[in-house]
């Protein structure tokens, strides 16, 4: 910093103000300092900075199942929001989630002197393990979240499922079938609950329930069973991957979508709009989830005790895979 100050003809304190984004520096001076930084190849010494400030400006994140759209987008959104807030985000991906792997992930992040940890894991057992941890830093949960939960930010999965099923019921379908995700995932259970609630509110019985595992293959297998059931005219599928497999099976068996069977997915993956027919689905606003997670984390770091945030309500994206039933 002394070299930069000498090259720019300013004080050491002025260089520090520029690096910290202070508005007390004139534009002309800021430009001169930034030019000197670029010319000299200066890089801030974060280790030294942490010793002085006792702050790492680093958030840790633990995530699992990053091959799936939802978990990967949550990780990206938290990292992006953290960077915009001036924090580095250290991500630890956990494949086989156990009490030991969780503890190892936490210890790894604490060794990096993170100021807080965000956990994005949706298994029931895993979430219970997370809640049992005694942490020296704030811990925020962003998956499998219930309304009113403290130190947690999430998307309202039940509301999203209700939107999907209500859309189908409004079109005139009755007894909407459902392909679930693996029910050891909290969010799969929440989407299943929303499917049932939407029927209860209309005083009609839900259609058949089939099990899936988030994969297109499991959706394909469910689709083969649904194709053989003449009473099914609409299906709510718990994620877009399974909806893609299910739609393929229906086409393979000669069942027209949406002419004979309407299909709604969940997630709004980028490919959904380019399917044939384009997939009606529930959009989760992952970018907002990331911002909320970082905001909640900063509130906790600012001294607020167990802050909470309202669940984010998803939106239904209506495309070509849904239509009124043929009677």
C-alpha cells in the first residue's frame, strides 16, 4: 500500500479509503490510485487485514446433491449474494451426508475463520443433525424450512404445489395425480402436502400418488403407469426432471400432452420452455433466496438474536403442457 501511495502521490490512508470503497475520495484521486494499483499489480493481504480487523469477511456454505438443479442454484445464488455484500463464500459439497461428514464440513469451514455458515441440505435426518450442532458462529438454514422458523430462509414449497394443482383444477381436471420426490427430503413432503391441501380446499379427492427420486428415469417409470390409467387427466410432478421423463413416457405410449393428460412440473429449469410441449412449472426465485440468506446472516452478525424471514412465495409459469380435459 505504501508503494501504491507513492506511485499515486497520495497518502497511505487515501489508498486504504479507495480499497474500502469510501465516498470521501474525489473521483480524480480514486482514478489515480486505481491506476497505480493496476500498474503495480497490488493485491490486498487478506490475512493481514483479518489480523487488524478481526474479521474474515468470509461466509461458509455446506451443500449436498449439487448435481440437482435446486441445490446447485441455491449454492450459486448464495455465493453471488455474498460477493455483492462484500463477503467471500467458501463452499463445501457433501456427497454422503452423515453426522461425521457434517462435523468435518463445519470444522473445515471454521478452520477458514468463516464468520457464519449457511446450510443447504434438505434431508430430514440431516436437518436434525444441523439443529443439534453447538456453533461458535451463526448458522442459517436455506432448505427444508418451515414458516416462522428462526435462523432460516426458504421458499414456500406447499404454496408452490398448491399453485400447480389449483391451476389444473381450475382447468376442470379432478383427482390430479402426483409423482413425489423422495419423501426423506423435507421439500418433497412439503410439495406432497400442498398437492393434498389443494384438493381438500376444493372438497375433492386427490388422484393416485406415485413415488419418484428426482430423476428423469423415475419420472419415466411413473409415466408408464399413468399412461395405462385412463382415469388420469392431469399430473403434478414434484420436479421438472421427473416431469421430463414422465412426458416422454406418455408420448411413447401414444398419450397426447396436453390433449389427454396435462403435466405440471416444479423448479422451472432453463430447458422447460424448450420442451415439446413447453412445460408448465413452478418457478422458485433462487436469486431472491440467496439475497435473503445473506441478509439474514448479516443481521445475525450484527447482533440480532435468532432473526427470521418470511418464506418466499414461488410463481406458476403457465406454458403449453396444460389444457382443459377432454370429456
